[in-house]
């Protein structure tokens, strides 16, 4: 019991009525997998969570389903807030302490819909009556606050209170009273032939009362569904107005039915055929309500589908437009990039051509300079040649080399190139070795345009130098 004078219970339904009863604390143990239910293994059970007041009358009901695995343990993923939903239900029939709050599948907005169900009949009796009778039997041994007389809501007990000596005006007053007020009236002993006649027909009245309450619940559920559908889209307004008109018409028919039912209660002894006709009207009214409810739901589903299709079509169109724009932009950027590369290549070609021209001019200037020097010192070199004198120079990798007088111009133009030929190497290979010779360090490239810089063993002769091996440390592939 969660509060003084208040009880919580969970009742399971079988094929013909209530199959199992337990307190909510026991139900929590089942949810926590503390208690297995082997007889419920591999099944889905229909159950009801009840809030019961101190007078042992039901005040709130939540109709829910619960699955069990092969070992009989409750579904671990089941998570329906029964207590919260119990306070959000719609008004149902008066079950002894005012209208009971009912939460079921028909009024849920979809979040818990798959774990709920709508009450109906089983074993020829309404599910609400099964719940009421089980709580009255008090097999759970619930504590009652006082000894107030229990509510007797079925039509057979209501009929027993009618006295045979009722005057015409009093009969009219009784007939005009609402059905729920009659249900809640205190019980008295049956008297006379009229009472006996009414008791004999109590089953039909009981069924009629159940149907009325069922219609009220369905009407309330349909109203809630229509209210929630107002936010979907403007096109649903027409369907909502049509449904509201249908509901208003059905409410009027229910009111007319209640009035006829009241008259039937007053004149039961004289018009048993009216009850049959009334039951037929109830059946027709039920079918009409179910048809209207189905049409309203179908219309809502149709509008939902149209809305989803329209939204999907818009998204597809937008995606195609964005893709097309992106492809166009990529092509534009690609063209711009290619144009820039081409321009840079042209610019580099121009620079290379200018550099080549500068080299040619420099070579020509050096030749002119040498010719001038030679012309001015021709006699000097002639004497040197007659004296059989040669020039000598020291260059790394070649050592001391003798330079004939005829090679003086070539040597002076490019000493390294002259020495490279002496070493049977290209100018680039000689200068690479020369850089290693002058600074024997690891030249392996590092991020940021840097080199390793670790000391390596100097290769003394150009012939033994291996690029990217001799100028590398061991961790960068050297020997």
C-alpha cells in the first residue's frame, strides 16, 4: 500500500475471467526477475493495474500486457509507468466511489500503445465487472477503512429496490433518473410481483448498462484522439469536423437510449418486447460508432501518409538540388585550380627560359673576358708554354691535378665540372659528394623542411659515395 487508505494491485486475465491476483509489491518482484512464473513461460499476459481506495472500490485502472520468456521471467525491456498513466486516464463508469479513471490502448498517443489493450468481454461478462467482483471478494485480504455497505452496480440489484406500490408520478421520477444514479442507489429486499418481474429481466438491463458505459469510454477515447490530431496538419480539419459531428450525433443517440432505458425500467412489467428492440438499437449504435471510429482513424492515417510522402518528396528534391549545386561548384573549383596550375607552369617556364638566357649570357661574358685576358697576356702564356710549365690545383676527391695551358679556360669557367669529369662523374653527383665531404651529416628529410643532421662517417672518395646511403644515419637507412 503506497499511502494510508490506498491499495495497489495487479490482476491477470484468463479466458473466462481473472486468473491471478497479487499486490503491486509482488508484481515489482516479478519485474525485477526475483520471482519466475513457470506457468506463464513463453506467453503474453493481459493484466490490469488497479488503485483501490479504503472502501475497497476501484478508483483507477491501467490495462497493460506483459510478456514472459521461456523460463517464465518477465520481459526485461518492459517499462510502462503504471502509476503515472493511472492518473491520466479517461472517466469511466462509477464503480462505487465516483467515476473510475481508465487508461487503455485506445487513448494512448503511441508511446506505450504496443504494451496496452482495450477491455471487452470474456465469459459473457465485461472485464470491468470481473475486476470489480474480484476486488469485492477481497482474496488479497486488503484492509478496509470502515464498514460502509458495498456498492451494488449491476441492474439486477437495482431492480430489487423498486416497490410494487410505486405511484405513477413516482415511477416517472424514477424513470427520469440517470442510469449511474440508479446504479449507486442503496440495496433493499425485493417485494411483490413487480419486483420479481424486474429481477427476471435484470440480465438484459445489466448488459445494456455495460454497453452504455462502453460507449462512453469509446466516445471519450475518440474525442482525445481527435484533439491530438489537430496538430498534425490543416488538411485534417475536415476529418475532425466530420468526426465531431458524428460524435455529437452518437452522444445524442446515447442520451436518447438512456431516456428510453429509464422508461423501460419503469414499464418493464408491461413491455418486455421494448427491451429486445432496445438491445437491437444498442447493437446498431455500437456498430455505427465502431464504423465511425474506424473511418476517422483511416482518414487520420491517410493524412499522415500524405504528409510523410510530401515531406519525403520535398527532401528528395532538396537533396537533388544540393547535389547538383555541389557538383557544379566542384567543377568550377576544378577548372579554377587547373587554370591556376597552367598559369603557374607558364610562369615557371618563363622563369626557366630567363635563367637559361642568363646562363648563356654569363658564359658568353666569361668567354669574352677570357679572350680579352688571353689577348693581353698572349705573350706571357706563350713563354709559359715554351717553358713547358703546367698549372696545378688541389680539389677534394681528385687531389692535386695538373691543368694544361689549353684547359685553363675550361677550368676557370667551372672548376667543379672540370674536376667531376676527371673523376668520371656528373657535376650533380660530384657536388652532392662534395657537400657530404665538407659536412658529413645525415640529410634525411624531416617535417618542416628540416633534415636529421646527425653525424655520419665521411666517405673520402667520390667513387665510393652512395647517395641516400652514405649520407644517412643508421635509423634512416645508412650503414
